């Protein structure tokens, strides 16, 4: 439908965006995201010809947009800006009728078709009841819907949205983006987003920009990863799955993980959800994790699968076989540090702990947050499974910060051993 090929543009002879390339198919909703100053708005201005390009080309159905006349371009591409100044008391219906300007000659009056198209645009955007109101007397959310109605009255093939919902309440944001999305295959949508969760919910594909270049293109799940958020936005965040829509759900984390842990090989022995938070934080820090043995019914297993962490699993209530123990042993031996979380321990997952032999205990850290403890669900019920570990003097930490420092210490020990 619309293709951007090696596009370069900027201001004062200096390119802000460089070699941008992506396409949007018929009816597709493509979101453009990136940190401040990454060139998102510049890209939209270049596509819409508000800004001259210094290189590359934008084509619509195979024809370069630079070859379109002004009115012809306005009949195929409409723009919804981030904010539109409304300093005059225009009537809402008149503002929407402005969308018909590209179709009229200098002295041509509006006809029945124009009024029908304007009425339909106002109905789609839920502003028909406002048609006789002054635009200065309606709310910000209503004004933005009026601007969208004007854009739809142009009957475009492509609509460009420059943070069109940035200053609106969440209810208006969702309402307007739902309207845009529901235009279906009739209109191709390209929008700049600051809110990553809104981009994840409404876009078919996402273009991630940074420093004027494209860093990633793909589905929301492919682009909105912990690694991309860390590398391009500089934030630590969990990327979960919205249980209703199945779309990515981003939860920023205020807690910082020491960069020194990057590349540390860590095996997590956990269960009952006691390791999920650690998996997210340590993955965000760039650690190389393994985990297990876990049941597929365990929430720790679900976290591992979502994060792509290699995980040894067996069916619930199944015995851990010798082959599984051998696989677990290999993970333990490859790890710089082994973390054992305070969890319920029964006969099913007892081999996890029994695999921590005396030689492996030197790399073991027990993580026991306040209010949590090991629950002995074995037939003996006397916590004997912990006796050897505690007797060996393995460090016990109660906070994640203490845990990070302990892991960092062991990583440095491993580095020193390798240097020797």
C-alpha cells in the first residue's frame, strides 16, 4: 500500500532520520515508537510532505508521493496532528466539512454527496450530536474526534497520526484509537505513539526508532521485548501478556539491577511463583538464566517460558527420572551462581535440592524474603533437606539488592578464578 524506502530528512541541511525503510499494507495499523528525539515526528512530516526529504522515496500503490499534486495528495493522505489550535469559534459541522476541500474547485459549493460524507464521518467518530456547537465550547477529547472526522471526510487511503491522543484522558485515548482501528481495510493507519501499551494493544506492527534510525520492525510481541526496552529506552521493565487480548503488557520496574551482572550464568531453583520476579529482573539485567525442574502448571514455569529461559520440566506429580537429574546437573555445573528460593518442597521437587552436592554448594545462595519460608511437604516434615545446606554456611539473603550483591561477588570470584 504505502512504502518508505531509504528515507532521509531533517532540518537546516542536517538529516535527523536516515535510511528509514518499512511498509504498511492495506488496512494495516503500524505504530512508530522510540525515545524522545528519535525522529518519529520528523518521519511523519517527511511522509506527509510537510518536510522535504533529502534522500529515498515514499510510494503509495507504487507511485511516488512527490509526484502527487497538493489536492490530489490530500485526497489520499490525511493527517491528525498531536494538537490543533482552535482560536476561532468555528461550528463543528463546518470544521468537518473542511475535509471536503480537496474535492472542490475554487467556486464549487458543497453538494448532497459532501453532506452525506461529512455526516457519516461525524457518526463514525461520535460527534454528530455536536455538529451545531462551537468548537471552542467542547472538550479536548471531543475536539480531537472532530479533527479525526475532518480527516475521514477527506476519504483518504492513508491516515497519519502524530501522537493524536497524547494529551487526552485514558478513556478518550482508548475511544479514539478504537475508532481508528475499526476503520478496517478501508484505511491504512500509521501512528506515532509514546504510550507503549497503547501501541501494543492497537497496532498490527510496530517500528522502533532510535537516533534517527529503525532498530526493529515486527509484531508488538516481536518489538516490545525487555532487551529492546533496555537498549533503546534505558528502562528495566517486565513484558507480560495481557490475559484478555494476548497482547504484550509492559510494566516498568523502578528497581535497578547492577550492570555488572550482565552475562552472569545463573540457575534458579524455585517453585510456586517464588522465582518469577527474579527471572524478570535478572533477564532484564542481561543474565543468562536456566531454571527447573518445574511443573508446567507452576507460575514459575509460565514466567520462564514467556522469557525464553531454558527450563527443565516434568508433568505435575511425576517422578524426576535419572535423565532429568542428569540434565539438571549439567545446568547446575554450568552456572556461575545457583539461587534457591524459599518455596514449598515435596517429594516431587526434592531432587532439585538433593542435586546441590557439596561441590555445588560453594556457588549457592538462598533467597528468603521477609514473610516467606521453606515449607516442608515431604513425609518426614522436619526440614532435613535444608540441614546440609545450612550447615555448609551458604549465604542467606532477604532482599533482592542483597541477592544482587551476592551474585555480583560470586561473578567476580569466577572471573578471578578464570584469570588465575
